C-alpha cells in the first residue's frame, strides 16, 4: 500500500509532475517490465509514469486486484478523483474482504466528486465494519464534512468567483498568491504547459519560481519572473510573506533529499539602507531542521509586546498529524528567535494543516485542513486568536470551498476580495480535470460586516460624583485611548483579541463586526481604570449596516486608598463571610479583571478593641484572605500585596471625647481598602516616582459602596 502521508505534502507543495523519461511504447512492454518500471517511477516520485505503466498492466492482467488497488491509490494521489472512484469501486466489488478499507476510500472519492449522499451511505457502511480506531475517527469527520456540504449547498453566498487568465494560470500548479497592492500580485509557478522529462543521471528537474502579475484594465496579467535575489535554479521557491513593516521577505526553498523526502527551509531577505533586497539567508535558531520540513511562513505581530511572529508549516517532532502549523517569536531588535511551538489542537488535527495566512488587522488565521470536517479534501478555514490561543475554526463555505482541494487563501486589506488556489474542475488541466492547482479570486458582493461606532469619555477624580449626561460626556471626550475588540467563544474560553482602534480628538472609534458573533469591547488609557461593554450580532437584522454602542467611561485611578464597604469577616477571625465574597466579586475582582496591568495593595484595618499585636496580626491575615480568594478566582499573585495595618490608621474616633464607646466610629475603622501602587507596564505613569499614589496626611480614603465600585470598574 502506498503511504499517502509521505506523498501528499510533496504532491501539493513541490509539484512532482515530472517524468524520469519519455515512456516507451507501452504496447511493447511485458507485464514484468511494466511492474518493474512502475515501482521505479514510484520510488522517484514520478506518479504519472507509474500510472501509465499500471494502466497498461491492468489491461493485460485484469484479474490482478493487488495492482488494480495500487492503481486506484495512484489515481487518488494524483487527485484524479473520477478514475480513483471508478477503480476503488472495481476493487471493492471484486475483493470486498481482502481490502476492507477500500470502501472508505471509495466513499472519500465520491465525496471529492461531489456525490455527498452516496458518500454518506458508504461511510456509514464502513463505520459498522471498521476496526481501526484511527480510521474510525477519520470516517466520522468525513461523514460530518459530507453532511456539512449538503447543508451549505442550500445556502447561497452573494459572491463572484474568477479564474485568473492563462497569462498566470498554466497547466501546472500555480500557488501562494501574495497581493502586494491593489494592482500587483506575486505568486509561484512552474510555468509550463506539458510534462517535463529529465534524466536521472544528468539533467536537472525543472523548479518552481516566483512570478509577478499586474492588474491592467481590471484584469490580472502575469508571467514575469520576480526581480530580486529570491529565485534559485536548484531549488523549488515559493510561499512568500512580507513582515508587517515591509522590510523583510520570508519564503521557502525546497529540495528532495537522498530518501526522496521533500525538505523545505525558510529563508529571509532584508532591505538594506538603500531599500534594496539583500541576499537571502536561511533562518537559524531552531526553525529549520535538516530532518523536517519548515515551509509556508506567514507573519504577524503578537498583541502584548508587538513582537514579530512567524507562523509556518512543519512535520517536525511533536506534530499531531501529517503537517501542523507552528509558530516562532522573533525579536527583530535583538535578532532573537523563541520557539518553535505548536499552535495547538484547536487548529491542528491528526490530518493535514497547510497554507496559513495571518491577517494582522483582524487577528484571523486562515488555513487549509482535511482534519476538520470539510466539503472536499483540503478546505479553507478561519480562526481568531494568536500564538497558541484560538477560537474554534469556521469553514469558509461554498463556493470558496469545493469538493476538491482549496488552499492558500489570502484576503485583500478591505476584506472584500481574496485570492486562493484550487484544483477544482474548470481550471487548466495537465493530466486530469482535477490534477492541478490554479489561482482564483473571490469578490464578496454583499459584505456581512456591521460598522459599529462608539465614543469614550473620561471621569477625573474631581468629577467622580458628577451627574453623567450628554453635556458631561461631550465636554470630557477622551482621545488617544485604546479600544480593543474581543470575540467571545461559544465554548466559553477566554475572549480573543480581534482588532484595536485609537480614539480621535472627539473620542470616536469604530469597528467592522461580523454577523452571528458576540463581542466584548474594552477601552483603556494609562492612568485610568478600563471600561467595557458587550455587543452581540447574533440576531442583527440583514438590513442593519451601522449601529452605535453606549459611551464608555474611563475613570481616573485615584491617588488615595479606596474603601470597599460590606467586606465582613467571622468574629475575631480572618475567614471571609459569603456576603463578603459577593462584595469582592462585584468590586475588587471586576476592577482587577477589567484592568489587568494594575498592581494593588489590599489592606485591612481594625478598631482599637484588643491589643495592638492581636489587631496587627488579625488585619494581616484578613488582607491575605482577600488576596487568596482573588488568586483562586484567577488574579495573578504578583499583582497584589496584602498589608495589615491593625488599628494604626483610623479614619474615625473609636471613642467619644467623653471616653465612651463610639460604635459607629469603630465600624468605620473596621474596613478593607485597596489602592493602586503601580503597573506591570514599565512605561506606565503609575510607576513614576513623582506620582504620589499613596495617601497624603491631609487626605482621607474614599468610601465607596459596592454598587458604586461595580460601576467604577465596568459599565
């Protein structure tokens, strides 16, 4: 049996449509010669010659089901779905017990030919007979994919699909389109219209190279080899990606090693001080490995430190399936690489994950996979997130995805158009209708975005109790605040950053939202508590194109401690009461959760009953109880300091002037406070030494009841 995983990567990414030599007159070859020649062709990756030899052999030896089954596998490998379906069916009819997995492959080919109902019937039959647990999992995914296809066929998308003309698309594979601008496109191709023959001993195999195309009179015209130091006559070159600042160009070069395994490595070229591209250098620091492939880079920026992230495809150790998507972090200033790490099981499966593209603006990863339920073989999916944190992938649906393989999806900046590669019927075919990948473009005529607008205003310390009305908002607009848009996962995981905007002088910001989603919007500014709101498009009407969200307030972080009322403890103990926990949940926890960079001191105070030593110890334990409770709720320990002050800092008299007890005063002194003492952001104004965020002698702490503090942290 042919190892499909060994060949699928090579077939899709290195273009093995080359033959060892012009096939001899097949009619003059004996069956023995045909078998020997087919084995040699397979050994050297010459799939088409192997098919030619086995087709002739099976004509002569109609009863040799072993070789008929091998021919069916070669048809499958060469993506000749129609012949593969027909031949697998012949094998199954002839020897159903000898080849139990043939029914699965037959159903797969029916699915690849768009015969979804027939495929489901055979997948269900196979499910009852299959004993291989791995194949059972795959069979389940294939059923889900076929059912998804039947569902999506009933849904219509208002899009237009275009096959780029013959100046770009040839009979061979064209792939990895890179839209550089609205009228310039880089892509890779072998640029040939017939099978290339070569001599094992001498002549070099033809190689793929970068080409470029220009948009002239609304039509793409290509065919010019890309100028620069990127192409190489001895390696297959492709899969390019620019860094966000445009100063680095990443791409791959691939060769076949002595074991006939395709090994790709990622290279980088940088612009010099004159803007000229330097000679490419192979990336080091663990991203490339002579034993494994590293290919198809795409570049993004991670949200916390704005460092460059290289997402790429590899079959290295730790891969879940055939090929996984991995990432490395690149600190360009220090020229330091960290990683590589797997992006995780939300994206990667036991199948193939290929051709990632990271859209920086939307924090969206587009990729192709046959391990998630797919309409065809490799479908295009998208997921929001970064690094190893992702939402569940979504299938892009029909007609972007087809019953064939669809890969290399790259949207334009306005999201209204995208390029991708497909071997669907209707392209330029070399050997069979679905052999070869061509470049397509899709135009979305009915955009599904909703333009959401909002404003941010600020509340300074002196206005903390002011009446909030339209006049107040309009006179306290907050510019240069960062507004972050997060997508909330249906599975309840941590919200994923999608996009950020900076408010203008009028406090305005805006986002384009997809329909059928739930979002969280967070406004932030250094020196202020964050503010957030939720917005849902789950039930938004189709005619809705614009909407507004309620204004978001940013409240100045006070320089003095804030008293949190209603945090009670067991008598003479440090244990929190259930009511106290509710108060913490609706006050301190919300503030710390919504403003994740502040560092706070949580302090506890007592009245003057009992000894100084007892009160100091008790107050320290009570402060630690609050901190420990917040740690249990997910707040990081290094963001909180517990401090007990005992009876040393009263805010009211414990006794009256005549020496009698003052219960009201003592109640005020038994309190819990928090104050912001710094920020995890080293450049924050909260960390400046000249900013007095501690209590001054003349100032008393603010007293805030829990409902007010709740508003203080969130709207």
